[in-house]
C-alpha cells in the first residue's frame, strides 16, 4: 500500500484530502504544521507528499528544502493562486508539481496517480545500476564486474548501494553511520572509513586516486558513477 503524507493546516481541506485519497486505496497520514510535516516525512518515508506552502512553525518551502536533502520522494505543492514566486522557488528546490487552490479533487487524484506511477517506473529501472565495469543489482544484492560476482560483506553492500543510489552527493561519516548502520550500532565513524577502505580494494584500481568512492575533504564521502 502506498503512503501519502498530507501537510496542510486547514483542517477541513486536510480531511477532504484524506477521505478522497483513502478512497483511492492509499494510506494517508496528515500533519498540520511544517515542523511536524518534516518529521513525519523523515520518519514515514512516504511515497508522495502533498505540501501546502503557507504553514505554521515552518513554511512549506523550508519543509521541501529539508525533505530534498535526504529524499527524492515526489512532492506536490498546494499553493494559492497569488503565490507565483513561491511556486517557482518550490519547483527550483525540486518540487515535482504544484496545484493551485481551489483545485478539483479529480485533478488532484489524477496528478497523484501520475507521480506515483512515475516513481514506481523509476524504482524499477533503478534496480540495476552500473558504474565503470561494475553492475550493482539491487534486487539480488549482487555486485559483478564483467559478469563476475564480487563478494561483499553485508554492510559493504549496504554502504555501496546507499552511495550509488545517491550518486554525486556528499555524505558525512555521521550521516552514513546513521543511515546505513542500525541506530543501535555502538561503533564510531571509524567504522565507515574501514568499510570504505574495504570497498575501495574491490572497486578501485590500486595505486591511483579513487575514481568512484571519493573522499570529500572536511565532509565525508561521495560516489561518482
Ligand atoms: Ca495553509
């Protein structure tokens, strides 16, 4: 079941959206201010977010910016007709679409369907990723080079899969520790460095600077396909 997060402070509108989206078969969660919306977006990892722009405690633009630091989930903005500058800013910050209030529920539902379908297509396509001579198959948890499997420890695989799927973005050791290792894991950020070193032995050429698993000075690591 797909989860839609509705961040909207007008209670009657939030309820109407909930009712109509549940009717479409989605699981719906609602937040009535920006801060709660952001924390629910991070905790629930919804398949799609409907985000009002004018929200108490944190405005929708800031919520969007913070969601996009960690996630590519589709975000549809709900905006007033008068707020063109905010709409443009929202699209620049990575919103997928916007819909102007007052909107027809049929149109909103159609847009939600389109974005969920697109997300699913992207996910299916993205299950097999390539870099250099390597192929990382996320369905089979398998790394191969020219068709030959490269054995990986479980956390090596998870770290690699995490970074390859976020190609080009830099992550701190703390972020990686937080996202790749269990929250209960007591080891320090040194663990990340150890796994990076192991991975480099498997995917990089010896004696030349890494091409894929790159150290970002003062920050952490990023992956380049
Ligand atoms: Ca509002």
